[in-house]
C-alpha cells in the first residue's frame, strides 16, 4: 500500500480522446489528484465523477489537476463523459499496470463471490511527486469535497 510521504509511481495513459497524459508533466505545473474508480457508468462511479466535475473550478484555483483512472477503454470513457457531462480527465489503464503500481487492483468479495477489481481510492500528489494523502476504499458520496479540503491544506 502506498503511504503519505511515498514518491508517486509515474505513468502515461491515454484519456477519453486517446491523447497521452503524462503525470510528470502535470506535476511540473501543480498538484494532481488521481482517483481510481471501478467502472464507467455505474451509480457510484457516476456520482463521484460528477462531484469532482462540480468542484473542478475550485481545484483549478488551487492549481490542481484531477485524473480519474479505471480499466475501461478510451471509447468507454468517452461515452461515459459525454453521456453525463463529466469534465475531469478519464484515463484508460486497460492493462492494469497503473492500478497495480498504486495497489488498487485487489481481490474483493461482491455478492458472496470473490473476484479482482479496483478498490475505489484517491491519491493527492504534490508538485514534487510526493503522495500527501492516500485514501483507500473510499465512498463516492461527498468524497470530492473531502479531497478538496485536503488539497486546500497543502
């Protein structure tokens, strides 16, 4: 598990428009919030993405970029974004390497069945690439506001 004070794993992933987003480049301009979510177009994931979108200008005022990451494809992300008016960047980690690096790909029990999936988690990363907050197994409702307060404290 990643902890506050750890150096963040660096990555480059495609977004919903298939443009490569490089974490190191974003860190050169400010803080970054990376949130991992299980699946496009599910109720909790939609709520979380919309709450981050609603607060996007507040994050931008704090020079903070928000990145949502799941194992869904770029095409799935684009449809999800367009269907719900999501404004934050959604990145496709189709092979799961970034999920593994952040230790969010785990065995979970869903309706009595064990299987692997993304544990909803968020990382607040400062400009030096240091993880300031590592939040695992979060609930979507109100989470974006909680993260905004953490960023305000940086």
